[in-house]
C-alpha cells in the first residue's frame, strides 16, 4: 500500500502532507498520557505487520491493521501511522519521504472513518457487535486505503489504470484476513484488558 517515490505529481504530494499535518496535529492534541503506551504498542504492531509486503508495480500489498488502530486510537492513528511509515522509509526504503504524507493519509483517514463507524459497536461489548466491528473496521480501513491509492494512481495517467484496478482486487483478501485478526484481538481485549475498550472515546 506504500506508493513509491517519483510516481505522484507535486500537487498530490503537497496535499497529502497538508492533510496528514492536520490529522497529526489533532491526533497529538487528543492524545492523553494514559494512551501513550497503547499508541506505542500499536505503532510497533503496524510497523512489523506491514514489513511483510508484496510489491505491486508502483505500490505494494501487505497487512496494515489500520482498522484496529483506528478503533482503539481515533485521531491518534495519524501520528501512529506517520511514525511507523517514517521508520520504514528510513530503515527499509519502503515508500519514501516525499510520499510520506500521502501514504500516511491513505492509511490513517480510512482508519479514522472506521473509528467513527465502530466505536459505538465496540462499547456495547457483546459478541455480535464485536464481530461486526472487527469485520467493518477491516473492510472500511483496508478497502478505503486501497480506493485512495487507486484514485491517486489514476491521477498519474492511463499507464497506471490496470495497476489501480489490481490494487483494489489485491486488497480484498487482506481485508478478509484483517477481519479475522481484528475479531480475535477485540475478543481478547474484552476478556483480558476490558479497560482498553472502555477507554475508547
């Protein structure tokens, strides 16, 4: 899901940085001291999960877990994903610095939508709603990110039309896998660390 350097036009890069800057500012403002350990844990989880990726032309497909991070962190998902992507760009040359803003927005914004759609379901804490939240958050966050990547590639030109279409299809199995992971983790948290779910704002 990382878009590589040298693909997108300048106006998209600037727009991505602007939107990510706003999201990161709001995320840091809303971050409470008690949430810092959870934010750090999810940043590390995001970093590790997305290390295993399959190159796909100018982008890649990999586990993201942004839906789960979105549910648990809300707006703080922006700085968390920004840190994870920055470290990947510096250490492993995934994506790049100029596209860091776009890549962060692509993964964080759909995660934020998942947060608003699913936080009420999670707070009900019954099995049915946790399953719905797990599936909905995964599909909204992953497919939402896939749509953003595909649209951005279409802005580049017809040369990337097939790649944009394939990006959408390639993220469908990722969404299914992450649905299962999200459900498992939400049930685990309900049983072993319910204060985390209760702390969702």
